[in-house]
């Protein structure tokens, strides 16, 4: 016999003091969008829902771009750059290039080669520094490549741009050319054409913040503040039930809204989905994503490759249910907004924004919602109801400062 749970402390029927008992399978299992103009209760709704899930002993993960949710009670919080990091060695060359500000697609294959070379240098040859390709025999390189598959995969990412220079090794352009070697000289002309991106990458690998957020050095002889691999934390949390069922991942060390911040949030969502896809564990996990624009790529053509897109499209099959907040439903592209089965709608600046979420034919009066009031639309229920969100115990002061 299956015991169904109910969320009894999230919202009340408006104008009464009577809590509504909501089935999370109707509210959450087809994703929930929380919308409303600034100051009308989105953050309060998000926190109230987190607390309701805690009271029902359900698992949730908050991806916190600003550090505003790091003090939630009864939660485990990891802050990237402090007690947690994201291991550079786990990233693909394309993602590494984005983090390092490399925009030229022609340089990404060289970056992939540089990553492999540094892995060989550290794990096969077991030396520090760059892997020299000038006058390296092809047969020797092939043997070292094969050995890499059974050795470690870490490398010193701070040497990436120096190593990329080595990847421009070519044979001599005359009769002295020896094609049994990886190269005999560096193609300096090709390097000059990529110099802007190389300088950008070199600047970023030296940034202290990125070195704290990403485990770039992999130099175990240098004492470091104890940090845990955040991918490992995601795996543990998504595969094991425990008393602490709320996880907060704080990425506020990275500039909010920056390309690196968006990329890191996307990588975390992709990793969570990949972990669940590879596992037979299926207990529900509700993830919270505050302010949807922080997860959107600058170029909308890249939307289909983001973690948000993938988790909204595929997450439900693996027990990952999303709660996404935004100031306006127009912030969310049509190919994403169609993935939300439920909506909690606070006061909006323009009533026509509602048409992005719900049919106006069956909606209750929305013109004069007070702060904390909202319209609730549940999955597969054509009707809407006017509700008051229960105030959470967690303090979350997002109001604009007042003149005193």
C-alpha cells in the first residue's frame, strides 16, 4: 500500500485561516513556476514550500546564485570556493573554454589536446610542468596515451594556456620534416591569430576566485583549505535518503549573472540529471531555481544545451521536479514555459503576462492581489484558486531599503 503525503503548511485559502492540503504529485511532479513582480512574495513562496517539504521529510536541493538561501534551517550548505569546489578535471574542453573566455571554436580542439597532454604529464610521466611535444616520437606519445586510461585523470589547469602553445607543434616545412615526430617547431603564425583568446584564458586561470571555485592545481603537496567535490556531494545527496534532506549549493563566489556563474549552474544541473540517469534510485528530488534569467544563456541559440532545458525536459522521468521563480513569465522562452504543469502567480506588472501561463477564461480576479497573495493553478486542473502563502520561519529580507 502506498502512503500518499500532503503539503499542509504551504498555502491557505485566501480570506480564511484554513491551510490547504496539496498533493505534491499534482503541484510539483510536472514542475512549478512561481511568478510575480519584485516585492510581491516570490521568495516567501519559495521558502514556504521548502519548509513544507522539510516537514514532510522530502528531499530538496536549492541552487543559490546569490547566497540568499545559505541560512535555511535544517539544511546542509556547501559554498563553492569555500568548503566545496567543482573539479576542472571533470569538465569537457568546450566547458573549460567557456569558463576561460575562449570564444574561438577553432581553439577548442587545441584545448582538448592540451588537457590530454597535461593529464599524461601528471599521471603517466609523473612530472610537473608542461608536456613538451617538440621532437616527441609518435610511437612514444601513443604508448603514453594508452597508459593514461588506467592512471589518474587530474591535471594542473593553471598550465593550460602554456600547454596550448605546445599543441601548435608542427613538422618543419621543408625537406628536414620528420613525420615520425609530433612536431619540430611551433607554428607561431597560428598562435598569433589566436593570441587574444590565449591571453583571456591565461588571465582567468590566474584569478584567485576561479582557483578557489575550481580545483585547478591538483597539487596535493600544497596545503589547501579542505574542500569537497560538489559533484560527489550531489551524488551522495541524490542517491541516499538521510535526516538532512535539504541541500543548498551556494555559487555566490562567482559574479551573479556572469557567464561563468550561468555555466556553473548549468553544469550542476546536467550533473544531477546524469547521476539520476545512471542510477536506479528514484525517490523524488525537488530542485529550486530562483530568478530564471540567471540560468539562461546570453545566446538563446544555446538554450537547448543548458542544464535548465535538459532537466525540465527529462528530469521528471528520473524523479527530479523543478520549482523555478521569475519576475515575468516572458523571461522564460516558450520551449521551456510549456514544461510547467503548475503555476503560483503573484501580482504581475502587466496582466497580459498571464497568457504565457494560464487561460484567462478560468482565472479568478488577479487585478488587486496583495503581497503574499497568489493565484494557484495545479496540473490538469482547469480551475484556479486564490491563496495566501504561509509565512516561512526563515528570514529572507529582499525588500528594497527604505528612506529613514
